[in-house]
């Protein structure tokens, strides 16, 4: 096995093991990495020698920080063809994981964000630890939660998903279990033994323990009240009227985000609640993501956060009042090259 590869694929006993192997880049995903993961899953689905699959990340920092957004930034400046091709591999992979015919176990230890959530939170067995930091942080960079994240967020208890989506807030492992992004809470020190148990065909339940109390769960009252509003403007007004420090901080987070992407995100989550399946949500997200590739705020958001790191994005439009219903609706239109059509 070549340890220089960005994805390590191996068999250990009856366990098929996939390791995302770009630790210096926090295992961020490239097009080729997604294709390698897909090829392994397709092969193992029919292999009688493989009883279960495990996904983990190399290094000590986390499973996966998401897509390689520098590459997406550079491609979007050139028209976005590469980004659309990336999504056409990534989203079907997310959907495959949700219905994989064998136990698919994911170690969401450390940072698990964006595309990393897409490879993990649709799995049959999702493990978090005391080090887990789980998020859909897309609004930080002028994008909208994707990889099926809109469905996961829409189905989270109360309005927690709306809060997480708009603010790009990070969940602890306990929060992730409470919000439906994970199943089992395991101490990070136990992960090597858990992996060995999987290779031996043994269950992981002996390694799990009750998750600590979720801090998000304790904030449900003000979150549910504020984010139940129908518009981003009204959500902000409610947050600012509560007088609570946590709500004030959330309002400040929203003021820093792209007005367009906040409105599109809220619309996407509200619509996702009525969609019948993950496939339908991914189809909707594909339309939105393709539109985002052509929008000023994606390139500008990545520039400000990752390229120049000045943390001072110049959004267009700069104010919520300037974003019309027609502006939002354009993100739900059929993209160049047609729909993804996962839900046919």
C-alpha cells in the first residue's frame, strides 16, 4: 500500500478500511479522492470477503475539513466547470453511503465539516468523540450547506438546524448525537481497540458510552423561538430582542455572513423539510451549488477566509434588504448542463 496516496484503501480481516490521507490539508477532498472512495465502496459492496467498511482520517486533527475550497475558488473564477464536475461525483457518493448494503462505520473524531459530513453523517454507524467538531460551515465562505446537509439540518430538533446552518456554528460530539448527525459517543483513546474489534467482526457497542449533555439542547428555548421566523430579517430582530448574550453573538455571526447566501440557506432548509428523500435534497443542493459557483460571494468569501485571510469579505449585495425573492429563486433554477437527477 502506497502511503503517499491521498486515500488509503486496504482490507484488514473482513473489514474494508478507507483512510483519507491528506493530514496537512486536514484531509480536504479532491475530485480524485472522491472517485477513489466511490470505487472502493462499489467493489466492496459485491465482495463476500468484506463484511463492513470503516472510514477514518489520517493525522490527529480530524476526519475531514471538507472540500479543497482553494481549488473550488480557482475553478469558480474560470467558470465553475470543475466545481460542477466535483459535485456530480460527490453528491451521488453521499447518497450511496446512505443506502450502502453493508455496515458503513465512520470515525468522526476531530474536525468533521462540510464534505466530511457528507461522507459520514449519512452512514449507518456514526461515531463521535470528545474531540469531535462537527459543522456545516458553508455560509462562512459564501456558500450554502450541501452534501445532504440541508436535509440533516432540516430534520434536527426544533430550529437547531436553522441556527447551525445560518451561523455556521460547530457542534460538539454530544451536540452531534442530539442533532441526529451521529449515533455513538466513544472516547478517542478507545478508537484503536474499536477498529480492531471491527476487523475481528465484533460489535462496537461495548466501546460506546452515554454522550454528555448537549449544550445546544440546553439552548433550545431561545433558538426555537428566534429561528422559527419566516425571514432572515425577522430572525435577526428576534435574536437582538432577546437580550441573551448567546443570541447576541448569533446575531453578530449572521451580520458577518453573505446576505444572499443567508436567504438562500433559509429557503433551502425550509424546502428540504418537505422533500421526500436525501436524493431529492441533493438534487436541490446541486442546483444551489452550481448557482453559487457563478455568484460573486463564493469567490469573495473564500478569498477573505482562505486565500488572503483578511476576514473582510465584500458581499454583493451587502444588505439583506437588497436581496430580492427573485435573487433567491435563481439558486433553485435548473443549472447549466442540467439537473443531477438522483431522485428520479
